[in-house]
C-alpha cells in the first residue's frame, strides 16, 4: 500500500508542477498584452505619417476647362518607396471659377511600382453659363488612401 500512496503523491506533484508552469505562461501573455496596449498608439502615429506621405505623393499636375469634356485633371502618383508597390485611391474635388463645388471623384491608381510615377486623366461635366469665365477652375487632391499591392 505504501507504494500506491507514493505513486499517487508523485502523480499529484507532477500535476501541480504542470499547472504551475501553465499559470506562468499565462502571466507572460498578460505582460505581452500590456505591452501590446502601447502598440496602437505607435500604429496611429505610423498611420498618420503614412497618410501624410501618401498625400505628398499624389498631385494634380494639370487642371483646366476642356470644352465638351468639362473640367479635366491629370493626376500623378510618385511611389517614393524603394521596395513596395502601392495602389492609391484618390479623392479629387472639382470647383467652378465662382467657387461652386462641381463634383468629387474617387479614382484609383493601382500598382504604382517603386520609384515610378504614374498618371491618370479624369474629367467631370461642366457647362459654364453664357458669358462666364472658364478660367480659374480648381482641382484639388482632398485625400489619398495608399495600400500595398
């Protein structure tokens, strides 16, 4: 009978050690969780920096009234990365010479390779009133979403 009690005690001891080891792992993951709580703030700063960089990479290189085409804009996206291919979703606002909002468009510029500049022509309808000036139309990049791929 003594041998049976010794086996039971040994098995119980091993079970306690195993449970204590599992508990220790849980403590480490709690530390990891508290460490990752700071990560979203860092990601936010990185996201804000990336958004500013993306906005600098996309420009309106030409904006003009083009008769039947309306107001045309030529966009250019310069990928400043040395390694990543980016796709850009651009929000462009068109404004008439008198300041009236004409339209907002959201074209995409997919797969701009590293170090390259791609262009895209877009247009929005505009029929000026008789005798109104067609000079002074405005096209501006209001926002840019940049994704890899």
